[in-house]
C-alpha cells in the first residue's frame, strides 16, 4: 500500500471535501509510522515532514536492483564475504552531514515529472547528490548476507540509498529487503493505530490536536485584540530568545490560532493562520 492509498482510506472515513494529507511518503515496501493530517491540520504538514525520522532497515548483500530494494529487477553479484566487524567499522563514515544521491525510483521531480515515472518508462534518470543528516547508525542484527540497521536521520534521507552506499564502501552491493519507520519526531510506533482498525465511527477518537506537530516550537498566548489583528494579517510584538524564528500563538482557551514567523526585531507576522477557522467555528 502506498502512502497516497492510506490518505485515500482516511478520506473515506471523514466528511466529504475534508482535506487530508500525510507528513512524508513511506515506500510501498515499508511499514510503520505515517502521520495523517485532517482538515486545517494539513497546513502544518511541513513541520511533520521536517521532523527527524527513526528507521529500522534490513538489507541483503551481493544484490542490486533498479529500485535499490528487493521489489525491483534484482541482479546477483559476486562480492566479498563481509563480516559484522567490517560493517560496524565503516558506519561512522555515514554519520553526520553526508552527500547522498537519491534513487531513480523516487517521488522527486525531474523537469516537472516524477523520477519514478521516468524510470518506469525506461528513461535515464540523473539526480544530483544532496546533503542529508544521519544522527545515529548502528547494527541491530548481522547474519551474512543479511544485516539490519537502526537509523536516526533527518528529512530527505533515502534508507535504500544508504544501504547501497554502505555496501559500495564495503566493495559490494546491497538491496533493502524490509523497512520499518519506528518514529517521526515525537510520534512513535507504539502510539499509532493500525489502519484496518479505523472506521467512520471511531476515526475522530484517534485525532490529535494540530499542535502535536509543533510541540517543540516556542509559544505565546494572545491578549486583548491580538486575535483580531492576526486574523487580518497584522503583526504582533514579542520578546523572544535569539534563534526563535517560528512562534505558535494560542488563545486563552489553548486553541492554536496562528504560527508566526519572525519579521524583524521583536515583530512576528502570520505564517499559517487559523484565526478565521476558529472565528467561523465559534461564531
């Protein structure tokens, strides 16, 4: 199942014309955490997409494929019999900020078209390497030719390409055979609900407040006429520590009214405005 198909399933459970979206594509091969945003919360998707990710990926050495995972056209290669010690010794080279070339079978756009559409059509796809961040990388299991890694990384990381590059550094090839996304930011697998357990009667019971996506963001409470000012797109003034660029503003009842961005000095202006949504709901 694709991430888009998950969104379609949720769309069928909520009122018609309700906006639904997800915070980062999962490969069809993968399972695990997928954050789905409903209604006004879809305007906060960018923050879920930017959150750090936690994966557990399984790979098989001595194989390659056009998709870089086991679902593609697989080829077998002769290569060295890698040991766990050799694998563990090479992993520190992939921690920190590194350059990664995304796979041809990806949702990235090339001249306005999805790379995977071009690749499926048999066209050559060239994607430039880009900087990604790997926070931690460790071996969970090793049973040659298979190995499993625990990976904590920043947004934009392709785990199957990470396996490809690690294998190349060991003088061989590898494809990803399984992938579990164990978490996105503060959202973990233990907190999720299986898709098959959702229905139109219980879906709202599993909704989380939109601010769950920005719980680490600096906050402020609106006073006096600031609600109306922000509704009209005006600025407010706040003294915030250096480095605060985004600010979540709540009303006195704890409702998220607006995500503000720093304009200059102490001035913050609306970046994502929910004021009109609450005004319409509250009358």
